C-alpha cells in the first residue's frame, strides 16, 4: 500500500480534519510521515553498492528498453477525461505560497538536503540516480502532485504553482537527481491535463499505485538550434493508427522508461503521442551530456513505431503540444532557480571564511558585488517564474511570462553558475566542491525543450 493511502484521520502521522478535506494537506501529512521516519537517515547513509555504471560514451550501448510492462486497456475511447479546474484567483498579485504549499516545500527541502545532496556527486559520476532515492521520491508523492484527486492523485485544481515550488526545492539538492525524480510525474500530469477517459483509466492507476513506472517526456532532438515547435520526428496516419519515425535526445531515464510522451509532426502540426516502451522499432542508447548527468539521459530512436489511433494525447492542432512545451520550460526555470539558490547558499559562507591578504575575501568590493549580483538576479528569476506558474495555475495565458522567465533563467542562471566557480577560484574548478557541477547543470535550461536562441 502506498504511503498516502495508509494515512487515517488523527494520530501522530494521521490527518487532521482540515487535511482530510484538503488534498494539499493530505500530501503534506504524507510527506511529514516520511520526514519523521528513519527513511531519510537510512537512505542518506546507505552507500551505493555495486551500482551498474551508466555508459559514459555517446554510443556505449544500443538496445531496446529493459522495461516490459503492459498497460491494461480501460476506460471509454473518445470520452473526455477528468479535468481539474483552474486555481481560484486571489484577487491581488500575491506570489506568497499558501500555508500548505510552504509545508510541502519545507518537507521536500529537507529531503533534498539530507538525501539528494549527499547522493549527487556519485550519481553524477555514474550517470545514474540511486534506486533507493527514486523509491523515496515516490513515497513522498511526487508522481501524483498533478493527478486529479478523483483519479487517485491529490490535485483538486491546476497545480503549476505547487509543482514549481517542489521542483525548485528539489533542485537545491541537485538538478540532475531532481529531473530524474520528477520525470514520471511530468507524464502523469500530462495525462491528467489532456488525456481521454481511456488514457487516464489505462495509465494513471500505475502512477497512483505502489509500482510507479519510469516515464518521461521525449521532445528534444539532436539537431543544431533545435526548434521544439517544429520537430523532425514524424507521424504518418495508417488505417488503424500512426507510424512514428525520428530520433529524440536527452530523454530522462529512457533505458528504464515504460511510457513516453513523444512529440511528432502530424499533418503540419506538432502533436503529442503516448508510446509504450514495448513497442517494436523503439531503441535506446546512452546520451550522457555536459550536465544533469544523474538523470540518466538517453537517445531514443523510433524506427517505424506503430501506435494505435487513441495514442494521441490532447488536440491535434498543436495547442496541446505548445502548452506542454511551455509547462516543461516553466519546470526548467524552477530547476534553475533552485540550483541558483544552491550556488548562493554555498558561496556566501565560503567568501566570508576564505582569507586572502589577512582578511576574508568578502571584504573585497569586487567579491561582495559579485555575490550581491547573484542574489539580485536569482530573485528576478524567481519572481518571473512564480508569476508564470501562477498564471498557468489560474488557467490564464502565460506564454509571455514563461518566455521571459526562460530567457532570464537561461542567461542569468549560466552567469550565476559561472560566478560561483569564479568566487571559489581554483576550488571552483575541481570536483571536491559542487559548484562546477551546478555550473554544468544550469546550462541545460537554455537547451532542453528547444534552444533558447530559436
């Protein structure tokens, strides 16, 4: 039984009457139970024993995915799925998290500090997220944050704001591990937002149960200045479905993924397709990159992959695909904010303790100004990201806000990473300190889901 389903009203780890009515409170109680248990200590202290090292060359292996789950078809084809309403407007421009959202952030932050951060260096080297860490992330409810309550999740309204806060908090531990942990939830959220009744009844029970499948978005492609709104992957109609051909890169945990959301061009419009990893013609190879190496990045080739007619996720006029891209970019902005905060939190005490010429280097104006600039740019990144998330949650057009946030997070995030390395001097260049990894991770923001230059 999953952790959230085991909670009852009352008791040390139970639900108050308010939490029993409030899905966010329900999740917070579940998270609190994990935080108060020995799970964090047990995982944080456990060494990775004989972990299989992910390939460190682009062409290190090529195989069909190891996942083999078969999803039992259910629900009614063509019937619209469950849709959660937009968040109720506050009436004023206020980006302050609610009490329940703040409790959620506090617990995820503790998880990031005590579990994610200690595992980050080894995960970066092996290009693999620890299995225990991923299981723990499932126990604290990450995959069901965006799933409607009526389908086994905890979402009563659109959860872009809560998702943004969680992504930021996790990334303060490590961006690569945060991406690996959040990947299944991104697919579950997509199905919750745009899936038909049949798609929701077929796939979402797996995400709300005890054996959550690995899953990921597959939107990025290995082309120069890739335009995500015009993918090279194609979908051709057949009498009973579609045939997909193309290559997707930087797919998170692709070797173990059991379900993918693939973007492809259909009749001149970008469309999303649900593709099970057991499909013939789908192969995977390692694709480790400069950053977010702990996310087990892969390249996926679709060579005549046949999917049924009901594999289309959302509308075929491009609107669903565009919204998916914008939400994905919003998530990357949140990850950039979290990693930027990690840089600031690390360099601030360092420059106060590091001495040169008989005094802390923080007394040097150039150093103090550099740290101050990190704080200024980080806060601007956070505010733009929160504004975009708030508009998305309210069901408003957030295209302008997410574009501004992504542009700022891509450029200033990179600058924050660069300044972090510079402030540590020679220490910033060696792996003994995490800032070099954060610098590499922050580069992903302007590349994933399409180049920021396009």
